[in-house]
C-alpha cells in the first residue's frame, strides 16, 4: 500500500476483509502456453451478497478503499460484485489475514475475549469418586 493514502482509505481496506467473498487468480501455465491468447482470466475479487442493499454497501466500501467496482451480476442465488486487478486481490487477502489473525488472538487470549469459556461441571458423585472421598449411600440404598 502506498504511504500517501488516507486513514479512511486504509480503514475501508481493512473492512474489506470482513466481507464475504473469494479470489480468482489466473493460471500462469495456461497464460504462457499455446492457448495464451485465448485465456483471458485475470485477477479478481468477488464479493457475495444476498440483496441489492448489500451490493450497494459493498460498492460504497470498495470505492472508499480506492478501487473501481465493476457491474454486479447474478450467479446462482447470489449477487456477485466483482473488483478486478491484482491490487484489489492483494488488499483483500491482506485484510482477510488481519481479520483472521485478530479472530485467533481473541479466541486464544482470554484477556481480549468477550465471553469467558465455560468449564464443564461434573456431577457431585463423579467429583467425589475422583477425589477418593467416601461416598455417602443414597436414601434408596439404606
């Protein structure tokens, strides 16, 4: 990332990592082979959405991050917002890594985790047997 970008643009690029999507990369073997002239697949990030409102939000975030969103299209039962270029792919993958790293830190560091993990509580009879203390007979056994 260039150093002259604004903090709003950096923040928007980091938020890209939270969006659902996937990356398409060209196959270098096919690009350099005999069919290299017919193989046109390039670098692309595809953000997925379920409604046009989500597509609008994605387009605004992509524009704020400094990329030009292409025309959205339907694929299956989803709306897809493509963003073309290797810079967009690199920014998305970097943002995705930072989101995943923050998620693993939150899961492993109890100080930063929001909800403490619950411990398994064993029944009193199991705990007493594990401690080796004599167990009181139940009322039915007397």
